[in-house]
């Protein structure tokens, strides 16, 4: 492998690592939102708690999904790099995460309007 090809390979692997860390940050952010919405907000408002707790649980599950998909994606990209291939993000994962994020956004909007 030439120095140039080796550098390109190294940059691509590091980019994959940074992308995985972004998946992790997104998942951890969803955990923080779940704690706030499901644990803290119900103590601050004079409303029934279950909608907030349900939303908090949904955000936590979304965070888990982000971390799991990010881990699977990082491994798939590493395997593809090892064989000189390419690993596209499956449409099913993309659609599921986008739909989940949109649903959580709508649920959050509903909670805000309900307050």
C-alpha cells in the first residue's frame, strides 16, 4: 500500500470513528431528554405524570436505538473498508430513526401545547 493510500485509509477509518461518536452523542442526548421529560418535568408541573413518563421512556428507547444502530453501522463500515467495499446505511434503519424522531417531535409538541 502506498503512503497516499495508507493515509486515505487512515483518514476514512478516523472519520468512521468520529461518526460513531456522533451516534453515541445523539443517543446520550436522547437519554438526557428522557430524564428531563420523564423524571423532572412531571415534578414541576401540575398535570398528570403518565404522558411525560411515557414520552421519557420513548426518548430513552430512541437513545438506545441510536447507539445500537451507530455501533452496527461502525462495524459494517470497518468490515467494508477491510475488503475495499462500501457499506451504505440500510434504508430501513434510516426510515425507522427518522420516523421515530418525527414521532418524538410531535409528542413533545403535544406535551408543550398541553401545558
